[in-house]
C-alpha cells in the first residue's frame, strides 16, 4: 500500500509540474488546486506552503520535497485522528460516571446522584431541565451522542 501511495504521489507531482522542469512552483500548485478543488488559494498561502517544504531554498518543490510535504500532511491528519480518539475515550469515561444505572443513558436520577457526589446537588426538576436542553430526541434522557454534543 505504501508503494501505491508513493506511486500516486509521484503521479500527482508529475501532473502538478505543468512545465515539465521537475519542480513545482507556487503558481503551479495554485493552478492545480483551482482546477481540482475549485478553490482559489491566495498566492501568499501557496508560497508559504512551498517555502515550508523547500529544503534547498530555491522557491520550488522538487519531487523529494513534495513527497516530504505530502508525508507531513498525512502525519498531521493521523495526529488529529488520535486526538479525536482520545477525546471520545475521555467522553465515554465521563459518560459512564453519570450513567450509573446501566441503561446506556443519563437519566435525571443518575445526573442528580452524580452532581450530589460532586457537591453540586440539584433537585429532580433541575436535572430534568438540564437534560431537556440537550435531549434531541425528546426521550427524557441523554444518549452518548447527545452527551457529546453537550460537552462540545
């Protein structure tokens, strides 16, 4: 799969290199983004992107520099995925603290008990009102998905 990705990136580089000089300029990068994504990237952004990977300082990306830039972008994407996974895991743990009745949801009673343990006691009416604000399906309890929305 890595070889396939590398081959795809090399083909992409060749298509970006419109004048065939073995280098990609910021202008060529902008033109490709406009044609493929329909986005008109400002010249300054394209130049900054090229400069961020331009190891030899010539203002252009050779194939090796382009491949390095693509690899960095892929790593950044994976880091974001790992952050999301950690966030979901933490939310599941927090949800589990409030969902004490084994029903897979936070009820007004379980919310009240947990808030009491935290020293922020609320009555049943207040707990129902708190749940009601984020109870998207109107069933009177918070599912994990509703809890995620509440916590974001």
